[in-house]
């Protein structure tokens, strides 16, 4: 049996009582909420992946079969399970099976490799690992064979695919009907095993989205993660008629629970899983399944807007295009409203908790210019300067937050927690924001994304938005490069539209004459690129881009 979790930072008792009294936390686990949704929507289609279509009743049958196998193997009651499956049905089955028996999914990404998996599995003392046999040309079975000897707590490796290694188990075999006798024995085992999670138990381990170092582990409880999905579903219009298309990596917090597959299935809607966010995949699935709710990152949206098929595709079923992960700048935001209609919703959130979004019915300029406002009336936010003092309205500062679905500390990270959280429990997000006159937040970048040019702070995202309006520019990222005199200077890395050219002189002339920005904000280097390095969820990786640019200095 896995030892009890240690290294947790609980909510204070008085705060817990307040959240329960206000109805944020309902005393229900995610597994029981799933069972109630199944009972209410048994014959409706729950999940679609390729040619596979399952009703809620069929999905629940597979979840329960897998749950019995987890109990038999004592993968229950706080056991950590590495999730590295792509956007496939097996992920959904495994996720809800773990939630029902109290095993904790560790939400890794298919893009993670030896270094990340070895560190995370060892750090969390993972007991099991769900993985594909291969995905996008990478051999996960071979990686598991290399790593498992150095992971003494790892007892089970379950493979979605036909090829498995020695001592591994095919996922399909776990879904075989165990028969009445075995099922009865497993039912008896459930009554004695630690297979009944409590609402205050950890439900899921998410991973931090930091750009430096290995990820921190984020503990989300049944109480807070259930509320996370329910409150965001309520304000973003997710209900039993919703058809959600997930093409970004499914284990990331945004597509998983904001409201994501979790919120959609708890509401009785339908989840459609796609293998890629490329225009061909997305457009075809929207047409075929009449998708209504579409989460995306800005890079994908920009790609769709520049794909000629957008004018030939029926996208009229889409009611919400939720863009998050990073800020969608005003230029592509306006194009989205112009070419797709009033469907855009900007989302700003973090796996640590706080969720903000614009709302249906907001003025167009608010949707274009801001990243929304908090989802819950229990969210508390403040914007502070380097000394921790709140800034004046409209000034840029660091966002701090706390609330009924924002963690009070990372898992087993006491030293980091002392820096990441204030004494009164606010999370220091590292995001630089300002308050818009509408009461919404405008994200100006990460604290480390501000370029300090001789004491003058330059918002990389501000300059990026201005450069995006240049007719030759398809996409842009502005990063800092070291300077012996000024400390840092700005380098604009651009991808150009076909058949166009751009020089640094052309760009600075455009920014000075057309946009009339201060001279200190002008990029002092220009790099034309065919591609940008990206993170596992499709965001431009500023960390990798900085290293590449500096390597060419």
C-alpha cells in the first residue's frame, strides 16, 4: 500500500469552513459526481475519438472495469499514477477510474521524455504508469524499459497499443470483463481497501507551467477541482448540449478541467478528442461533430486564421472559441471576431488555480483588449509592486490571488512555497497585469518577460502586438538579449507572410511612424525565422527562443 501523502499545504480550517458554508465545496468527490452524471445521461453520447463513440453507460462500464483492476493491484488511496497518454479514449477511462478509487493521476504530457518522467515518477513515488506504445514516432515502451529499473516504487506499466514490453500490461486487457466471481471478490476488496477518497483528498497532480527548471507538482483536491470545473462551466455556458473538441494535450489543466473534459462530462455534454490542433483536423471535426466549444492556444488560432480552408469550412456550430495558455493579442483577436463571429472568449488561468475569462455579451473591445475577470465571487486578487504594495488602477504590477480553487502550496516544496506564497496565503503568480477600466485584467507578460533596458521596463507582449499589425508579419516573439551597457536589449523574432521581406530599418520606421511608440521600446535586433520553438502545449517557448537567439549573437 502506498504511504500517506506528506508535504501537503492545507487550507486553514476557518477558510475551509467558509468555502463549505458558501457552497463552493459541496462535500462530493469527482468520482461520485461522475456517477451521478452517468445516471442522468446514460444513453447520450459521452466521448468520440475517431470511429469510437461511447455513451455514458458504455463509458461508465469501462471505467468500472478498470477501477476493479486498480483495486486488485492496490493502486488506490493516494497511489500516484503517471499519465502520459495522448488524446485518446483510454485517457478518459483511466482518469475517471483513478478518481473513483482514490489513485492520483500525475498529469504528464506525451512530449515529456526521460528526464521529466524519471524526475516526476521518483519525486512522487509513482506506483503505475499509463503510456502509449508509440506516438508521433517516439517509442514509449523503450523509454519505460530504460527507466523502470531506477524507479523502485513503480509496480505497474499499462500500455495503450499492441506492443508491450516484458512485465507490462496491455490497456485493452484491463478492460476485459473480469466475470461475476472475480467482480464480487473485487467488490469485497473495495470495502477494505483505501479506495474511497474523501472530498479533501488530493484528486489530481497537475504540473506547473514555469519556463525554467523541472515542473513543480500542484495538488488539486476533489473539493477544489470539482468547483474549478463547475464554476467555469457555469460562466462559460457548458451544459448537456455542449460538444467540446479537445485537440491540445488532454492532460493539461485547460482542456482537462477548465471546464474541459471533466466539466463537460459532469454536465452531460459530449467530448470529441482530436489528435492535433492543425487546421485540417480541427475544421473537419467541427463540421462532422457540430462542435460548440473549442479551447485553443493563440498559435493555433493564428494558424487557422491564415489557412485558406477557413472560408470553405462550416464553423457556424461554434459558440465559444476559448483562447488561453497565453495572451491573444488584439490584432488576431479582432480578426477572429471578424472572420468567425462573436465567439471569442479570452481565458487567463493557471494550473495552480485562478481562472479568468471574458464573458459572452462583453463589448467587443473588452474581449479584444482584456483577458477577463475571475470566475468565482470567492476569488481574491490584488496587483502589487516589487515591494508588495498595491499599485494604482491601470498601473502594471504582479498579480497575486487566493480563493476556493487556488492551492496554498506546491507538493513537497517548502522552500519554494516560502517564495511563491505570501504570509496571508496569496499565490504570487509572476504574471504582470494591469486593471482595465472595465474591471477586467490585461496581461502584460510574465515578470521575467519584461525587458529591462537601462532601467526602462519594456513589455514584450506590448511590442509583439504592435509588430503583429505589420502587413508582412505572420507571427512574432520579442525576447531579451544581454547587453554589457544597458543590461538587456530587445530582439524581435518574426515569421513572415509568403512573398514578403522585412528589415530592421523597415520595422523601426513602421513602429515609429505608424505606431508612434517610444524609442526605447524599439527592437534593436531582428531575426527572421521559419519556426518558433514551442512548449508541449503549443505555446511559444520564450526560454528556448532566448537561448537560440543568444547562441546566434
